[in-house]
């Protein structure tokens, strides 16, 4: 299992790791902190870096090895302006490339090459929990599930969305308990 963490959701990441370590069905956990490793989210194309060659770019080899290794990919991130932050989107732009995450088949949709993996998306936001549903027509879930994960073959996707995270009345303990229950019992 690999966890992708973005900084403002650190308490949830710590809880997920702790719960996963208590779960005897999970053999190994790796954490990738995009900020700590200095990941560059900027997508660059020029004469030396071409879009069609992204799948074999040596700068991304270790990250792609981590994705191939993982049975379950856990994204832990804040929601900013209704979507994941630019750091995560830059990672997705560069890692989930043609030739690695999917293969063009000359049909309407490509073949997803990350079949058999599952994903968990844990997102936190300052605003109310139901804001993405009521105001944004669940654009965040559509982006992550349909436009990204299903596209690359990951069909099993679980979401945890937690709002009111900066409020002292935000029911933080209840939210952590949801995470506890899931990761203590989930199978890798």
C-alpha cells in the first residue's frame, strides 16, 4: 500500500498509517510526501521532453515503481477551490501517462494498465462537508474516480471527505474514527 500525502492533512495520514500497521492483512506501507521529496508538479514539454515520451522519463522512474508495487493507492490531500491541490494534480499529470497508466487502443476509451489496484481518496477542507455535493456537483469525485482512476483501470475507489476541518465544532474525533474503522479492517 502506498500513501500519497499533501501537507495540510497530516493528522489523517498519521492515523491511517497507525491503523494500517495494526491491520494484520496489510504487509507493508510506504509513504510518499510530495513536498518532502521536492516533487516538481510543473509539466514541461520542449525539444528534450516530449509528451509521447513521458512514460519512459527517467526522472519519474522511482515514482512509477512505487505505483506498480502498490496494491492500494491512498491519496491524502486537502480540497482547495473544490479540487485537489496543484501538487497532486501535477503528480497525476506526470505519473498517469500514456504507455504507463493506459494504452491507446484506437477506440473511444484506452485500456487501463493499472487494473487490479484499488484507491482510497481522503480529502479535507475548510468548508462544509456537503459543499462539493451541493455547490460543485461532486466535481472532485468525478475527477478522481471517472476522469483519472477508472480511466487507468482502477475501478475500486473509496472516498472519505471531511469538511469543517478548521472549526472547533468540526467533529474531528468522529472523522478519525471513520478512518480507524476502515483501515483497521480493510484488506490490502
